[in-house]
C-alpha cells in the first residue's frame, strides 16, 4: 500500500498539546511546531479502519489484554527484534512515563539514588524528583562533532554507591539519537547486575532507527532477570494519545512487584481503543513502518545536506534512531532564552529547548523531523535567511 507522507494536515481544534495548547504568540508569529514528539503524518489507514470498525460496534467498555493482544505483541517482537518473550511477561500501563514512575516507586524508596544519562528525556528527571528520589547523573560524553558516548567509569562508580537502586536507560536515546551497540549494552547490563541495580530500559523508539536497534535483553540471556523493558505502539505508529504501553518484565518477582504497584497507583485496565490499535499495528502495519522510516531518513538527509552545504557551524549529532534531531547552536553565543526566541520569532521554528533535557543541553535544540518534507524544507529556507 502507498502511504501519503506529503499531506500537510490541519490539526488545530483537536486539543493537541502541540497545536492548541502551546503559546499562542508562537503561531501568531507564523511559526511551525517541530516540538512535541508525535508525528505530522496520519496514523496508518489500517489502524484508522480498525478503530472505525470498533466504534461502529458501539461499546467502549472495561478492557484487558487477552490472548490475541498478547500474541500480536509477542509475534511483532520476534519478527522485528528477534526477541522471544512469553505472553505472561507483558504488563500493560498507561504509557511509558507512567511505567517509569511506577518502577521508581516499586523498586526504590524515598531518598534512594536513580541513575540517568543527561541530556535525556526530561520526564526521567521529573519522575525521580517528584517521587522523592535522588538523581545520579552519569552525563553522556560528547566530542566536538556531536558524537555521544557513555562514561562507563563514572557509571561504575555511581552504581557501586550503596544508595543507588535503579538506572533509567534511554535506548534509543532521546534526544541525542544514539542507538547503543551490543558492546555498550552489555557493559551497562553488567555494571547494573554486579551492583544489584535494577535496569529500566525505555525502548519506545525501538522501531524508528537507521542503525539496527538491539533490545538489551537479547544481548545475554542472563540480563532479563534484572530488567524492565518499556515498549509501546505509540511512537512507531503515531498513536501516542492512547497512552498505552506494554512493559516486558521477564523476572517473575520483579513483575509481581511492578504489577502490585500499578494496582496501588490505580491502574486497572487498558484504554479500550488500544486493543484493536495494538493488534492491528503489530499484525498489519509492517509496510507502514518501513515507509515511515524511509520518510524520516529522507528528512534527516535533507537536514544534513542543509547543514553541510550552508551552515556547517551548526553541529548536528548523527542520527542513529528516533525521529528527533539534536542540534548544537552554541556558535551563536547567546542565552538559551535568546536561542529559543530566535528560532520561534525569527526562523519560524518551534523547538523543544535543549536545556529542558538537563544543563548539558544548554545551547542545543531538539527538532521533531516526523513532518512532511516540504514543511521541513520551508523551515530550513527561512532559517537560512535569518541565521
């Protein structure tokens, strides 16, 4: 089936965080949102048809994950990631951020340390702080070309501290775009296991990669006993508004503890629409997933060409995964507020400011490239005219 990724939708008046609940002055200035991480591509027609068929039946009732749902998840993970999971290892939650908060409460106590690797998806920090835990930042290393790597020596030190109980790994990494190698994942898993630190891996962008993504549980059969893997259809198939995720916990004791915490937190059933969406996404939308990855690659190629040919002073971190571009604008030598205002009111680009992802993101910006190519091209032309 041919999918139209060039259609420019009008998403206003839908309650969208990106379009309706953002600062009105941004739109008055003619800016376009390259911000919130959902796509400006219509959800696959297969999913929209499944939702319409579901709605036609006229029942929006309490819903759980049945055998058909679990089979769809297991089959997809095997087919796309060579990951054999058992149906009983799937724990549904109200989104990955919900799951991260649940894991923090389930496996740590107030005052315990939780490792993260900034610059990183800002709800990681918020979830730790809001639950009364302590952030232990194993900041990523970055060279002058924007290439990121892990500081394993510091990670070992932080994991060895007695109050460190949990690590949140972002894999693929948001916002820097790394897809961690098998060797890197093995090192992280080994450090956590030796120091009795539970590893929660957010792999929500696992299907949107230029480099092959490796699920951390597949690098060594012994790793699964110490991990909580966060997955969802939300990013891959542009259904984030359903707020449903599938958390894979292969260790029985960890799964029991996590499930008990979800119950304490008041979560009891999935969004009823999530059932047909998940089953359809994981059984009928492989073609869409391939096509959308090709479109994202095309957009990144356009951005890379723009920077290399016109503005090499902008440093773009190499994109291995996600549809998020991480750009270094430090050459402008202005404050984060000035950079944000410049992009919005001069260049017409609404970004996610880099400092949201931690102090290491100062001078950077994150752009969502899951947009029609013409929209991106127009934005780059305007940026070129004002930079």
